[in-house]
């Protein structure tokens, strides 16, 4: 051993390096909550366009291709109406409409810099009363 290291050890300067490790008692696992009745999760949180086309095809005796064209046409018509500023009523479901948003001050994430967010438009949806009652 080098003299410098030996002297440092003798003086206690490197005591933490030569100290024997102590074994700690193992941690006890946290108490587990009592299991409750399992809740059946839906297959998917969202109905995809493909699933919608399959439902339309099955309920209307259409081929999937024809149902796909019908769904695409309906969605295109809804988008065009909203772009034109019109509201779209879907009986039994609700009403889609375009709503104006005011200009406001926001905060940029990460830098906390204040930024000005311009006024704009967003799509709003109001659920039909009958549907709201059944949910």
C-alpha cells in the first residue's frame, strides 16, 4: 500500500471507504388492498371508424364497401356544414356547432413564458336530452 493511502487510512480520512457494510433488515411489503369485485372493462374506449362501418353494414344489409362510402359521405357532409358555420343536428344523439373562443393569455410549458393565444373557433357538442336521460 502506498504511504499516502496508509497514512490517510490511519488518520481516519478514508474511513468511509474501508468501513464494513452493514446489512439492513429487508423491507416489508406494503399492505395490499382487499380485492373488490372486478369491473368488466369495455373492449375499447372508442368506436373506430372501421367498427362503425361494420355496424352500419350489418344493420342495413349493405356491403362493407357501400357502408364505408355512406359513412364517409355522412362525415364529409358534417365537416362541410361545420366549416360553413352551420350547426348539425343528429336526432337522438345531439347537436354539433361552431363556437367562438376569446383571445387569452397562456403559459408556454417548460419555459413558463407568457404568450398571447389568439381568438379562434372550436366545435362544441350538446347531448340530446333523451340520450342524457339514458346515460
